[in-house]
C-alpha cells in the first residue's frame, strides 16, 4: 500500500518538474536557430537583416530594437520555396505558411545573427474535433456559432509548426552577410 502511495506521489511530481523544466527558454542557440557571425555591429546587422528579409519576400511584422528581434508576417510559400521534404509531410490541400524570425545579439567576439523560418500548417478543423472529443461536458451547449462568435476567421484559425525551412534560413543569413560585407567599414 505504501509503495502504491509513493508511486502515486512521485510520478505526478516528476511529470510537473519535467513540464516546468521544458518551458524554460534560454534564448536562441545553434540547436534552435541557424547562426551566422558578422563583422559589423548590432544596429547595422539589424538594418541588413530587415533589408534581406524584405528582399527575400518576407514582410516585417515586428521590429524590436531592444531585444534585437525581427519577425515577419506570415506568408504563403511559393512552389520554389517549399522543399520536397515539406511537401511530403503536408497535404497539398492544407494551407501552409512561413514565419521568419531573426535575432541579432552582440557578443564579445562579435555580432551573431540567429535565424529561424518556421513552416506551419493549418489545423483548425482537427483542433476543433479534438476539443469536442475531449470536452469536460457532454452537454450539447457549444455550437459552431458559440465557439467562433467572439472572433474573426484570422483570430480563430489554429496553426501548428511542423518544421523549419533551413534552406530559407541559410539564404537569409547569406543575404545579411553579403549586405554587411558590401558596406564600407
């Protein structure tokens, strides 16, 4: 009986610690972003990153100079943008979008530019089915109108990150480095 009580206490506690530990973010790293070291300072690297993103077809949605972050607005990839690996994992009738994020950090040995391009697919319908199947109540009180009445289609659409576009990440970093190298120092 004591082993059963001990087991019932340890397993949930371990699950909570594991979940809490996995939520801690240490910032960008070579494991989660593609990385490029550049010779210029942080401000000129931010300017070069913004121009590179724009030239490669990403519209800037957010620019935060304090944190050195640029985030693009979601954009639909063209056929040339999507690699075969993405196409095999994502159904052709599923809407797909890409979001680029560039972080610029100044370090003692120079400036580092981190880039991540997330590929997301729309999963609104499967999310709604999951919610209905795992609802806390079986009362038929929530209709489609009740569920979506408070938001627009853009607000109620659910997107899931399925992969990264590392080819686009390398292209963005190369464009940033090329732009910085072309500037007079």
